[in-house]
C-alpha cells in the first residue's frame, strides 16, 4: 500500500537532547511537509521541501532542522533550542505542482520532552 | 495575512442533526479551500475541497458553502452520525505559496447517539 510512514509513534526524550523524527513516503511525491499540532492551534507548518536537496522554513522553524537527501525521506530534528518541543508531529506529502494536489498525512509521532 | 480562523472550537450534535463549522480568511490570494478530517491518533485526511469560483460543493452528507465576498466558507454535515465524531480542519492555499496549506485551529465534533 502506498502511504507515509512516521516512526516511532511515541517518543520520549530528556530536555537538552536532540531527537530525530522519521518520515518515509512511497507515493513518489515531490513535495513533503512537517506540521506541528497542538490543542486549539491547528496545524502549523515547520518546514517543507518541494524537491530533493531543497527545503524552506515554514511559520515555526526555530529550533528545528530538516534534510531532504532522498525523494522518499524527510527527517525532522528537534533540537535542544526548541523551547516547547512536546507536541504531535505530522509529516505529509503531495504531488506538489498543482494547487489542488491534496496533502497525504502520516499517522504522526507524539514527542514528549521532560 | 496568512491566517485562517475557524469556529467553533468544539461542537456537540445529536445523531441525525446538522453540524456546521465556519472558517474565515483574509488573504485574497487563496484559491483552494480543503477540509480535513482527523480521528484520534491518526493523521488528517482530505474530506472535501472547493475552489472560489464555486459557491457550493456537495459530496454525500458533506457540503462546503463558499462566500467569496465575505471571505468565509463553511462545512455542513447533514444527518450527522456518531462515526463523524472527529476533529475537522479547514485550510487554504494559494498558487504562489509553494503548495503550503494554512490550517484553521480545528473543531472537535462529537455526535451523540
């Protein structure tokens, strides 16, 4: 089945540690996105990539980093500089070159930092 | 302005009733307005979408109404069912924004049997 795989589903880290969230897609989509979901705040865009080896900051990129070395993979690193990292993180992909191309989401990773 | 404002934050409807969720936007460059449905522990999935040259779009029990002059759009769920209980997000995108979707704050819908 084609889709987006995010792993792990739950992740626990101590404050001050960097952590990398995995996102893999087999939909052959060019564009990939990372969103953060907090209660009452909707989905906020962290980073997005429209093509391999290129990515742009979204609305809340501070404290996060990404890479796009392969078309299928778009890992997100939550660094120790992120002031409030505990959240539900969603990865998505789309065909990317048409305004109506829908986003396909993974099932998310819930990160808890204590 | 990139913001999309969604209301209400939560909604309780009896089975068989009509659920109505509203969204408003300011950026006139937006030209695509999808709605996503999210069940607990899952990622959102596209439910229905509309372009601004259409005032209404219906798919089964789900209807989007679009008011371009007021810069508002809404989702109507007819004959609401307990299985419709989920979080609903409106969103907007413009052709010159690199495919980015701007989401509303979400509405948690609960349909009581």
